[in-house]
C-alpha cells in the first residue's frame, strides 16, 4: 500500500478488553494508528473461554473467532501491570504514545497509579479516553456493569418485549458496538484538539449514557407529549401496523402499507424480501409490477391499512414466485423500495454490493488460517481505511515493542519472562514465544 493512512504516526496504548473498547481501537487501527494492546493471559476474558473457535481447532488463547474479529489491526504486549516493573514499563510506553484508552470501571487505572493526573506527569499532552460503564463522575461512577445491565439502565430493555410481560432485553449488546464507535470519535476529537492547541485532555465516556440515544423517539414522546413509554407488542420494523394495535404514526413517519417482509421462492427459512411503499404513486408502481386487475380497496393508504391482510396475501402470491434478489431487482427498477432479508452467509458471500465495497476481506492469521473480517464501512478517497494486521496472538509483539520501542536488550526480555513480568511463570509458553526468547 502506497497511500498514507489518516492516523499514521499515532500510537495508542490500549488497555481495553471484551468488546466496547477493542471495537473502538479496531477502527483506529484501520485508519492507520499503531495500537499496542496491553494484555495478561489470566485476565483477558475476550480470549477465553471461547465458543467461537472454528471447528477442528484447539480452544486456546489464540483461537477465539469473536476475539480475532474484534482485535484486528493491533499488536499485543503481555505485561503484568500490577507489578512495579510492569507499571514502570507502561509508563515508559505512555511517554512515547499519543493516546491511552481503557474501558474498566472508574477505579482501576487510578488504583494502578495511572489516573489522568499521573499520566500528564509522564506525557503532558496525552489524550486519555476512558470508556467505563457509568463514567468517572456521579453517584454510580464506581459501579461495574455489563451489556444486559447497562441496557436496562439506558432504557433499551424497557422497550423490548410484549405488553404486560417481562421486558425481553436484546440478544446482542448493540451498545458495545455503539460505544466503540463513540470511543473512536472521542479519540479523534481529542487528537484534533491536541493538534490545534498542543494540549491533551481526559475524555470521560459513559457506555450507559452513550446508549441512551438508541431509544429513538421515546425521549420526545415523553418531553413533548408527556406520554410515558410502553412496550408496543409487535415491533413496527416489518409490518408498520399490526391488528389490534393503535394506528399511530411511528418514528419513520406516517404509517403506511404495504410495509412488510414477504415470503419469496423457494420458500426456505431465509427466503424473504422487505417491501415498503410510502405513497400511492409507489403502490401503483408495485401494483403494475404484480399485474392483474387493480383492486379499488387498495387505492389509498387508508384502504390499504384497513385491508392489510388481503393486501399482503396478494403481494406474497407474487413474491413467492421469485427469489428475493429478483424481487428486489424488479421492485427497484419500478421505483419501489425493496431489499432482501439477508443472513450472515448472504452478506459475506453473496451480496455483490458489499463485495464491491470491500466490506469483508480475508486476512491470514497464524492460528486460524485465512478468514474474512469486517473492513471499515466507509471509503476514504485519499487515506485508505483497511485492515492491515490480523488480530495478534497473545504477546506476539512483546519482544518487538520492548526492544524496538523501549530499548530493552535480549537479556532483559528473557529476565522479564523469568520473573513473571511478561508471562505467568506457571503458564506454558506458546511455540512462537519460545522462539522469541531464543
């Protein structure tokens, strides 16, 4: 690659773990930053235990599929920061870096002696981004949290589920990914401020607060209409209106029909296409596409909503004769909004648009072999954002960082492994670590 990337020459000390923090540094690495992940094999929960190890491979610290997608574009330094020697090494590393990022509770780094004030003594213009559950101030700042717990406090759990039943919560912790994107935004903002003023800062991000905007229109409904939220039952994601529910406008605008997911050929588990008509003109285009005699009951939005079951039956009689991609192609050509319902296989292997955009590109990993990982979901014309490094094997870059960046010699590296600074003495070394020490 000859084009320079946007964050080249930026070095990030990454203490983050599990998902939210690593998701932030993943994208910063794609933008060109050198991300040095500080790890300890006894406490990196993101690596073990792993239910995402590809079949046929041993389950160990290097074979978690989820970890290896979350941590591309990084280097790994194993270091016991709770030892005096390890803490000294971290301070030397911070002195040569631009950013420190972590997603522990508010007490952790301060207890290590690495609060923001201490970091400023080491590197006055350091950009420190903390991504704790509740932030570093306020009554709850010291609370520990996790995806389902923070979802509840943010309001997301309340809105998920059926009326008069227990709140259902969310299957995936979307707030981790959202928080990660906010974390990357915080880093970029801090770097811009430093470049403009010469000063660093502590950016105190709360994962719970960052998730509150995901509640959509609930805030306006309460503050403007004085109407408290309730679980609505069937969500308006596919069908805009369900029988027995109030005919209310939703956050997408006026309630319309057709607005649903329709069965397509050959009728399998994932053979569906979503179709939405926002106006009578769009409906007329779909009606011409389907063919047959126009039904006067469907001439207006009100009529289509009043007879939505019959409307959906008519549409599905047509869509069930075509595969979902053909339904999309014909609808889009006619000016009707339609997209296939896509599984992971569809997105990664079958979608020509995602392939054209380079969304899933293969990387060669020493333990996992060649596998596809998510690339940056945007395209920069001058400074490419691409995955250049597979996720690191644990401690893979320890010698490189110690000798190349901090000036250690080989004897000091071997001594650090022997005394437990760089690896627990009771835990066997991986072959590449043994080779590192020869």
